[in-house]
C-alpha cells in the first residue's frame, strides 16, 4: 500500500511539539505569554544571548520514546509527527549542519528523533517529521521578514528582528542553502522510511525553493508525503489551518487538520484548558466523516513527560474507539 493510500485510511495521528521552549513553559522573567508556548522567544523578544543557554539546562531524563509511542497506540492513533526543528532553530536530532542541537548543545546528548524512529518501528506506528523550513529565529537570515502578526496590540514581523533588526537586507537564500537544505537532507537519510515531512509557515520562500525541497524529499524517499505548508502549491496533501474544523467534504483529496488539546502546542505550565474526551471524539468524528485526518497535539515538558491530563484524555478516547 502506498503512503497516500495509507494516509487516507489512517484518520487519526499524534503531533508532538517539543523543543527548548518547554523550559520557560510560557513564562520569562516573571512575564507570562498570552500566546503560544513555542512562540515565546519571538513574542517576548528574548535575546538569543539569554535564550540559547537554555540548551545547557535541557536534560529531559524522563523521556522514554517507547512510552510516548505506546500512548499514541493506546489512544487509537496511527501515526506520529514530531518537531525535528521548530521556529526557534534548535534541532532535536544530530546535525552536521548546526551545533545548536539536543545532541551537541545539551547535557542530554541523545538523538530524540533516532529514538522515536526506533520506537515507532517496533510498535507499528508510522513516523512523520515536522521541520520549520523558513522561520528560524536563531539565524540572521531566517524568513518571515515580510509578514507580521499582532502581539499585545503591536504588529511584529515573524522574523527575529530584535537580535537582527535590518529586515530590509535579510537574505533567506543564505539560511536556506546553509542550514535548511542540509538539515532536511539529514532527516531524510538518518531515520529510515518516513510517512511524511511536515513543513510550516511559508512566507518568503520562492517557488524554486519549495520545488527544490519537494524534489529533495522525493529523491531520498519517493513515497514520503509532503504537506501544503511547504509553500507555493507543490505538495502531496493539504494541511488545513490550526484547529480548523471544516464542514465541507473533501472526497479523495488527502487533507489533515492539526489541532491542540488545550490552547498551546508547546508546553505551558499554566494552560489547563483541556478538551474533554467527549469533545475530542466529537471533533474526530466530524473531521473523519468529511475525509479529514485529525492530527492532535501533545506538548511534553522539560523532563520529557507528556502532561498527565493529555494522557488521561487520549487514553479515554482510545478506550471508546
């Protein structure tokens, strides 16, 4: 069975957002972010000179890939998509293209993606890898310098314009060539057969660059699926908006809704606004009836624990399924 056929039948998967942002857990120097936990570096304009040292404190000694994958399996989920590198620029895998990784920069020193790939293979869960191909706040030329969003009533560019303020002279091509492409090649060649690569937030990425990434994925893994957030329409399936509950029926098209269990993706210690198992089942059924996969997120903490309420909700859903 091809990955396209398998994906169409899967219906339900787990997304995992995990990175350095789990350490501040939504709060920095006594200030709580009222936005997403994984965007705290951007939204509170934390200097990289203060944020990068978080890597030296990142030692998630309770992380157990087998436990995470078993939770997905017990919950009725068929695949997992985990962040190999989010917008903060910190890689959760071993990379020759950057030393800013959990293997080289943290006391933990282990390749999380390698361990997840092994656990998924053992337990019969398909693996997909999230990779932020444009936003990279650790890079002077990370993308997003043409787009803004409101933060506390003030429009802010999506790029890192507090450490690297000159938006007019950013060169995303430099970041693309020297970090993005080498790291995408690494995740395609180091972790076995992947179900999909989950790209995100295209803004300045050109058609040629999107096509180059698409072709690279197909070169190394011809059956690996690519979502629409690669940009410029070169993709295998459509990622709807975050938490978008569509009403239309999509027929044979491959479609997925990424969604949260509370109000954040990355861990926030004070976000306890959990969806009930009843609500998760209601949303899952609504989406699946319309041909849409439900990709439901968990945000582990700095010790490597998936929050207890997340586990309770997902296991209850699994029992009812």
